[in-house]
């Protein structure tokens, strides 16, 4: 059932991108938000909310930008892979000390690191281009030199494919022993330790996975925008990711996508009809959703059917 | 070089730290009593700044006195804080009592988003400032360097009075003791006859007034732009986390530390100014994972 919904969603996204070209970019950007929220929801599973995960999107996006500028002939796929690799490495190192913290401190320390990164990216003008950011020339795609239309459509296919694979992967992880142990950190960490698991190792692997997933979103976002700015790593961006993850619910991987769909829909309609008020409407939606569905859309869905 | 800028950096840093402390004190008080990390506190700060600046721009031309603008800063803070804090507690916080801490935090994040747009609707995007207050209070010369009276005397004195006042209130008054009882154990306190709902409302209003006061006191020396509230809230998070959650004296020490080191960084290495508070916080949390001043807590299994 859930597979059917996912594939229908993916097909709809592709069809819309194929027949209505202007929707391609918003769909890709929306999907990158969903991917990032998917990464954040991995940590939500452990009851930990990170207000700094946008830094991993930022790290991979800047990696893409640096590489694309240093080696102009580099292929889009290589760039994405390199971006993700760097954010995985970064999270492996940062995770070593980060996963000792719980609750507010976990959130705050992530936030602090992302703020340091944000500040450095904005200030080290000669390396990072400061707040103007760095432009990325359109790279080749599988060796093909493409014009804007086909390039964006291929990127859409790639984004959707990556999103499906990541969702499947994260969902498998949730069902695995490690994933169950991660969820046990939320319910009772002491008992988990008594069962013989190392909460530290479980958290570290979860953190790595979540940063990997967020890394994909950063690489893709950099390629579709053709521009990276420090805003990518601002804490408000991380807040939006958490927002989407909560909106959708952390119970199932599909939550992040439902959340992103609603988030983007609210954002687009409110910026079209009430241009000065989109933040207000977004905040209002968040509050209403929390009061009506504290477990997110997934919580509501799973009451009605088996996910 | 370093010795020359030190007194300047110190005064700057202390004045800045005092504002930071006022905001963080409100944040940590609300967290201690109600278990909510109030992200909307940044919006309180911004509202305070804007309200104070526009009120003073209205009042200042009508009078020559240097005291009326200063006093109106505090009046604005109390009025705005009571309205904002009271409304938010009644509409939002009260209903979220039994929720998961993450959801409570996100509720206040939603409120921050809403308040930021309301602020933009009322005051627009142009910068506001109430420098009139600083000009009228004049300068003080100390060791050959001229400081403004406002930064040297008014701001630190306010923070000190607020700190001593709050400590006295919590330790020696009936209402304050009830508040402390709730921070220790909400259920037991309720069963002993303390009206937790009423205390929650009062706490939230006091916390909001402190946040608004921080903004109001900042308005004469800084120019307010949209986004100022969001910047302030992450900074005061850093202070609160460095100090340890719910530690008022700790917040004072942490705010001074962060404020002074940051203002030294402004003179010595301006590129890193924004990053300094977070670096300090990261280093502190590496050594003391629950902040500088946290006392050991009983483990709940």
C-alpha cells in the first residue's frame, strides 16, 4: 500500500515536471526539503531534535560549489557523490562528541556548530564569496552537455529516484535492530544499555545516517539553484526541516514527504495570495497541526491503515 | 594595542552582556518553572525594541528632559511584556501542558514565525533606533576615554537591579517560593495547594517582561532590523546552555563571559565575532555536558 502511494506520488511529480516545465524547480526544491526532513526525522526517532542539521546540507552544497569551480568538467553525479561524502565524513567526526548529548543540549550544540559554520561562510569572503555565495555553472550530466530544460528534467528524475531510495533505506533502518534501538533511546535509554546495546554507538550510527540523508538534499539543492549561500546553513533553515518532520510525523519515512508537500503548498499559496504574511501562515499552520495531530500526519494515517 | 582597547572592549562587552543577561534570565526562568524553551522570546526582544524606539520617537520631541525617555523605556517594557506574555501563555502555553518538550518548543517556534510577520506589518522593514536617550544622558570621562552614561551606568545598573530583584523575589516572597516549589516538582507542589496555572501565567509574564526590557534597553544603542529577534534568541540560547538550564546566577556569569569575549573579538578579530559565543558554548559543553552551573539531578528510570 505504502509503496503504491510512493510510486504514484513519484509518477505525479515526474508527469507534472514533464508537461508543465515551470513546476520542475519547485518540485525539486520541495523534494530536497523532504529529504532533509527525512534526515532530521531519523534523530527525532531517538527523541532528539537538532536545530543545526542544515549545516550538513550546507557542507555538501559548498563542497559541490567548490569542486564545480575548481574542476569545471566534473559531472553532476560525481559532484553529488562528493558532496554527500564530505558531509558523511564531517558528521562522523562531529558525531563522536555530539552523540553524548541529549535533549536541549543536543539541539543547542548542533545549533552552535551550524552558527559557527554560517558565520565563517559569511565572513571569509575571499574563499566563500561571503553572503553573496558562490555560483555554480551547469555541469555535465552523465557526460552530456545539456540546455536548461532537459538538465532540470533529468535532475528531477534523479531527485525523485534518490528520494525513493533514501525513503526505502531509512524505513528499512527504522525496522532494523539498530533502528529499534535508536527508538528505544527515546523511551528508555537506561534499559537499552542494560540490554547490552551501546547507546553511544546506536546514536552515532543514527547521527551518521541522518547527516548522510541531509547531505543528499544539500547537493541536489546546490545543483538546482546553481548558487550556494550561507543561508543554507542558517538555523531557521534547520528549524524548517524540523517543522516539516514534525508536520509529517516521525513514525514512518513517508511522513517527511507528506510534511514537505503541505509545507511547500502552504508556502506557495500564502506567498502568492498574502505575500507579506507567509511566515505568519506557516507558524499558524504549525501550531494548528501540533494541537490537532501531535503525532503528525503519519500518526493519523497509521490509525486508519497499516503502514 | 591590546591594553589600549581593553577598557573600551570591557565597557562595550559589559553593556552588551547585560542586555544578553536580561533576555537569557527571562528565558531560563520560563524554562525552569514551565519546562518550555521559549523560542518566541526573540520576538519579545524585537517587539520591545521596536515599541520602545517608536514610543521614544513620539515622546522625545515634546520634552527637553533626559529622564522621561529613559523612564518610558521601562514603562513600554512592562506594558508590552505583560500583553505579549499574558496573551501567549493564555492562548498557547497553557494548552500544551502535557505535551512532549519538543512539541512545546515547536509551538513557540510557530509563535516566533507569526510574531515576526506581525512585527514586520506594524513597523515595516526600515531600521529603528532611539539614540535620543543616549544623547540626552550625556557622557562620562574615565581615564581619558569618554563613555556614554547610558552604557556605563544605566544598562549595567538595570541588569543588576533586575538580577537582585528576581533573586529576592524567588527566595523571600511567598509567590517566588511557590515558583521555586514548582520548578522542583510540579505535581507535589500542586498537591500542596499551589495554583500552578496562576504561577505559570505570572512566570511567563515576568519572563516576557525581561525579554522585552532587553530589547527596549538595546533600542537606544543598536538599530533594529527584521531578524534581530531571531539573532538574539540563538545567542541567549547559547548563554542559557552554557550556564546550565534554569540557572539564573549561572546565566549572569555566562552572559558576562560571552559578552566580554565577544566584544574583545570585535576589536581583535572581527571576522569571528559572530562565531565566538558558539565557540565558547561548544567548549564549555565539551567539558561540562550540562552547562557550567548545573547541579546533579536524580536519574529517572
